[in-house]
C-alpha cells in the first residue's frame, strides 16, 4: 500500500492512507505527500463477545473516518479489512474498490467471515485480484468481472555496501540459500528447512537464512534445534532494508503452500538471484518462466531441485541474469495505471 499510495500522490491525487492499527509497526515508509490516518482499533479479542465488541468499534471508527473525509472513491486491501470497509461505507454513496492479496480458495476465513465476504463483495464497485487463479475464484462468487493487477517490484538501488551489510546480517561465510516471508504455515518454511537438512552433509559450505517473523517461529526454532545442522540455519527476523540480503544470496527458495502474488520472489529476482519456487496454486508460475529466469518445482522434488542448483554455479548465474527482467514485466508504472483505470471506472 505504501508504494502505491506514494505513487498516486506523486501524480497529483489527494491520498489518505487509513489503517486500523496504530502505525508503529509499519514495514514500509509512507510518502510525505500521503496523509497517514491510524485508527488504533486493533485490540486483541479474548473471546467471541470481545471480537464482536472490537469489530463494532472498528466499524464505527472506519465509518467516522470515511464520513469525515468524504473521498471520491475508497480502495481497500486484504480480506477482513475489505469486509469491514464495505460494511462501514454502506449507505454513504461512496464507491469501494476491494483488492484481495491472497488466493481466496487457498486462504480460508471462518465460516461467518466467508459468508460476509461473499455477501459484501457483491456491493463493491470493482473487485481486484493479484492473479488469474484468484480472479477465477472471485468471479465464481459474484459472477462479475474481476480486474487482475499483479504486484509491482521496485528497481533495486545500486549500493556498493550491500554485500558487506548482507553478509553481516546473515552472520556466516560461504554460500547462502535465502527464504523471505511471514513465519506462517502457508509459507512452507518447515519444508525448506527439511530439504536443507537433507542436503546439509553434501554441501558443507552452504547455509540457510530465513528473514521474517510470525506465529510459527517457535515451531521452526524447535525443528532447527532437532536437526544435525542447527548452526547453519538462521531465523533473521524482519530485515529492512532487505536488498543487502538478496544481493548476497546464492539461491532464493519460495517453498509456499499457496500464495497470492509473492513479492519476495519478485524482489529476489529483481536483484538477480537464481530463484526456485514451488509451483503452488497461485503466483509463482505467473512470475517464473520455468527454466528461463528461474525454476518451478514440486514439494516432493524440492530437495532434488535445490541440489541441482546448489551444485551448478553456471546455471544459477544464467538464471540470475534473466531474472532481473521481472523489473520490466512487473513495473510500477503499469500497476499504477491499471489501478487508476479501475478507480476511474468505479466512480
């Protein structure tokens, strides 16, 4: 959202970025031209009644903010926030465009929230999906067109200090396999760790670094501790800037069970890293041109294909040289223009 709102503002549009949280944990900086509004209504819910109470507070705050600013159009991101925004804007006469950031078929909500999503999405002025796969799911719910707007990738800034900074963060010499993402079940880092453990004895100069945080950290730490190569596997937490890590990685692996449109894969390829992704239901196959600028694999073949790339420096270099073409294929200008078109159609 930060990248899109900043570019919309740079084109002369008045943009307010409203979030339900307090803004203290933003992972990306917001452009000065964008007015940041933090509603601070993300209290934890200890039970059903607390959840009802908290969601009523969120709806009230959102509706008050929408009424106070009277925007021409609202662009909302992410499933539960989309539902709340559509409910909060009901009856105000302001069109709402909603954008799903994952594959709804693979990322289920609770039965109640699923029903609410289907019901409220029918009231959206336009629907946006990250991929053709996600768009088909959403179109089946509502029997209406869904715009497909993939994520964009930044052009990496050249920086001579990247290599040293990245190696300091990874805190080990040798070659590095890098994974990046939230430490959650759908991201599949458990199977990346399993695959690396299978290969560790064969490749003693390789290490595995995973950048990210999330609810599965403790489980992954236990998995690492139980392995015979724990000293060669590192959970780095969130890293900003992360470009230094990409630039010093020898191989990037996306082991996800499902995706929306993986930004980490785009970022790695933009930095020229040879990339291997599991061909999950949505995302990787729309980014990687298999065998040209990266490789697609299956869960069963993950370790085998990692071995193929780990032992072949020339092949990794070939894939990395073509990988940077994602900057042209998924540039910001095209993404911003597509969103502007959808927003104009909604008004």
